[in-house]
C-alpha cells in the first residue's frame, strides 16, 4: 500500500476507467447460475433520493451497521444513500464533520454545497492523493482555511502522522451535531465517498446516535487533525466515558487513535488475539469453541506475517476461525495457510493476491499487472465466545486500519463494539460474502518434490500458492485505500 506516483496514477486511471467502461468488462467471468442476477451487473448509476428540499426534522437516523454489496446493483448504494440522507437532513446552524481518505462523487459535492448554503457548518478533511472535480467544487464554496467554520482541506501525509511519502489520512468517520430528529450522530467504518466504494468494494458503516461524549471525542480528534502536523501526535484511546476507560476494550465502545508505534511484541491487534480463549465451558457447563470471522482488505508485509501466524495458532488451538481477504501478500498467505493438526485455516477471497512481496528480478513477473475483482474493503473482526475470560463475549472491531505494516503509522481508527445484535449483523454479512459467487476458495497446493511411500507417489514440501483467477480486466480499478 505504498504511496507513490505510480499508485496515484493508477488510482486516477481506475476512476476514469470505472466511469467509462461497463462493469461487465472488468468483472470476473460469472458462474452460469448467477450471471443475470449477480456478477454481470450493470454500470453504477447515480444515487437517487427525494428532490432537494428542506431538511426533514422527523427523519430518524437508522442505527447499527450498514453494508453494501457491489455485485448486486440495488445493494451497491446502501451506505452512500445513508450518508447522503444524513447530510440532506442536517438543518441550518448544525455541523457536519467528515474525515475520509477519498471523495470523488458529485452527488456528495451537491449535497455538501447545499448544506453550506443553507447555513450548515461543513468541515471536511481528506487525503491528498486525489483531487477530482467533486473536491474542487466543494472547496470553491467551503474554502480551505481550517480555522474557519467551514472548509475542505487535504492533509499532506496524514494529519497527525510524520510527514513522509508513505503516510496517509486514512480514518473514515462522519459526524453530525444534528440530522433529522437525532443529535450527536457518529458513523464510522471502511467507507469512502467514491465510485470505487459503491462499484468495486464491499464496505461497512456503523452508526450510533445520542451519545454526546462519544461524539465529542470524535470532534476533538478531528480538531487535532486540522493543523496537519509534520510530526507524529501521541496515540490514545477513548470510549463512551471519554478518555477514562478503565476496562479498555471491555467498554461498550472503545476507540484506539493512530498513529501508533508497532512491533511484533507491541501490536494492538496481537493484544486482541492474545486475549482470545478458543475452547471454553459456558454457563450451562457445555464445552464450546470461540467463533472468529475476519474480513480484511489488506494483510501483507512483516506485520501481516506475524498476525497471520497468530491467527493460524488460534485455529490450531480450536477456534472456529474463518478469514476473507481482498489483498494478501504471497508470504503472508503462506504463513496463514501452513497446515495445522486441524487442517488449514478456512480462507476465502473476494479479491486478488500479490504474486510476491519483493521484486523477483524477472521483469515479466515484476511488471505484470494484478487482476482485479470486486474486493472486500472491510477491516472488521468478529468474536462470539470467550475473550479475556468472559465466556459470553460478543464483540466487533471495525474502523479504517488494515492488518498490514502501513496500518499503524498513519491516521487510523480501530473501534470496538459489544452486543449480540451487532455481532449477529456482522456475522450475517460475513456469511453472505463467504458464499459463492461472492468469494472464492483462496487455496491451491503444489509440491516442491515427490517421493514414493508404500507404493504411492506423495508430495513433499507442500506450498500454498496463488490461485489463478483467469480474469480479463478492462483496466485498473484498484484504489490505494
């Protein structure tokens, strides 16, 4: 996920391609049984809402998680419409506060400009990798002075991170002081305001209302991002009580603010995984296994490797773990895919694999473009079972941070939520993606050598390899987010 000129150009080309090329040209070949209803989907269409008018003071913000499905046209815009309704129903004198990696949708430009002109204070922070017309239009109306009551500003290398070519503003949260009948509205997850987010990506966005302290903490975080610091700001955490969170991620809501220094011995994700108990006895005296579901956009690099090792260890210990990914480094996949006494970790993919994490020296391989599918952009982890000794735990971790090396030194959030309902909803989304045609088996196996055992030819040195996708993409649709 390196920021580079090549990636920036690829992202821009991808957006142009997505606008010009029908979805069927870049989509994977569809199974015959679903070609009409799922994979052979139509090009993205503009979101349609009621005609612009006065904000509806009686509108009630739907709470809990929302998910889009990029493979079914009617389900692509679920999250986009949710955010747009919140913008549209924000009345004069209230505040809209947005932190996101990307914005390229004209429909958001239209609504944010209307909001500003009816007297809403609109504040937007974005990353600086992309400057499409939608952003230019908004900035003409809002300005770019972060000390003003309204602005659109792009942070250079993450707003609270060290200034270098690798760091980004990557947090994604949407705050409304009031919209409709609800105050103190917080939305967060993996969603950016882009065409990619609706056409190519699986995303989540969780919403809560009426929690003033939580809302105020996110506003405070945003205000600390506004100066666009050159040097890394301190990492911290907050919860529904503010910064006084004695129970840590056992609080109802708990948010970790990045950037944060990370090593294999000091990693917030390892802290989570190390507190999972795989086999436990419930209150009725029945032995059970903890259920874990990971839908992760990116796992790669050294950090991806050691997190994969820990996940594999949990599976070996008896956890019922399943992993779905969008992009996984070749070596990371070998780590998570190595056999255990229980077999391999169940692994499926909505996306693609890097052929290698390092140059091979072969120009034909090193310069070969990746094939692109519709891919998970989630960064969520779901637990049902035993955590920190509580055998009735129901927790979701979501937010913006990928489980890769660049997931921690930049602007990110990792937010945990407790509750049976939220776990049920995230598990339902995961189970949907786990099925064909929405994901594929991520394993193939080859052997480095063979030998004869009891008259049978047996493979020796098994190696997990990248499954050939045989896709014929019409052009890059990968956005570096």
